[in-house]
């Protein structure tokens, strides 16, 4: 095909995605940039494939905390997909979520909230109320509401997301563990420690089974549980969890 063919761009994106998933971000970045350049030259600047390439690169920049570089790429990708698919397409919802997460990370919560709500509305209309993408949107919105201290509004969204994920993936899936952690941390924030503890223990058990005892997700779970145990003055139980997480 030659080095500037769209098929090469697809392969570059696939390889970069694999490198990204294995945390080799410095290796992935030039491949994402090369794929973007090929797609822009092949299709023009307003093609959905260009939006995908922009989103991939922006996600990596967000992951490496280059938020000011990532934001215009997310916005450009969103504008392309809105023109290409219309404002109510699931591809638009995905980009709304990505941009909103960046805005949340820069503490622009009032800008992020309507984007999270718009993404949720699109996915509910597209997939129905019980789809895993809806659960993702619910969790994203709920975490923003938690950051705004709107805890009573956030809690039912987290519970609904957890129920969807349990029904979609089964009770022992890592996605369920994330939802359990989200809800448990909210319960902790409202001082309902006895309700939070079994959720944290269940999340830990799921992640240990799914990933093994030495995975970073397990370390996060151990830390979360140790914080709760310390808050309930069970220091002798908390200490070994902290040490294991370290």
C-alpha cells in the first residue's frame, strides 16, 4: 500500500492501542500522530476516521496529563462526529464523555456536567436504559455530582450503574468491582461506614480473582479498605492491608 495508505493508519492505530493498553505511552504517541496525519491527508480534516484518530491521540495526552493539548483535539473530534452522524449518535456520546472527563480533571465541573448529561441521554435513547454504556455514563455523572457534594443525587445513579453492570457482566466482573468501589466511597463520604465496608471487601475479592493478588487495582482496593478500617479505629486490621498495597 505504501507508507501513507489508510490501511497503514489503521494498523498504526491498532499497534498504538496495544502499546497504550500496556502503558508504553511514549512508544504509542508517535504512532497515533502518524495515523492521524495519514487519515487527514487521505480523507480530509472532517472525516469520522480523523475524529477517531484525534480521540485516540487526545486520550493519550490526557493520560500523560497534557490536558491543554488534549482539549482542542477532543473538541475537534466532537465537532466532526456531530457533523458526520448528527448530535444524537453514540459516537458523539463517547466524545462528550471524553471531553467532560477532561473538564472534570481541570475542575471545570459546571462545563462538564451538561456534557455528561447529554451523553447519558443519547445512550439511553440509543441503547435503552440497561446497557453497559449507560452504566458508564451514570458513573461518570455520579462522580461529578460527588465532586460537587451533591451526594444524595449521585447515590441512586451509582446504584443503578451497579445493577446494570451486575446484570450485564455477572456479579464477579472487574467492571462491577469499579462500580462497588464508587458506591462504597460515596457511602464513606456520608459516614455510612458499615454499609461501605462489605462493598469494598467484595470489590477486593473480585479484583484478586480477576487479576491476581499483585495487580494495581488490588492495591487500590486494599488502600480503600484500609482507610475505612482506620476510620473505624481498627488499626491492627488496616496496617497489613496498607503494607500489602505498598
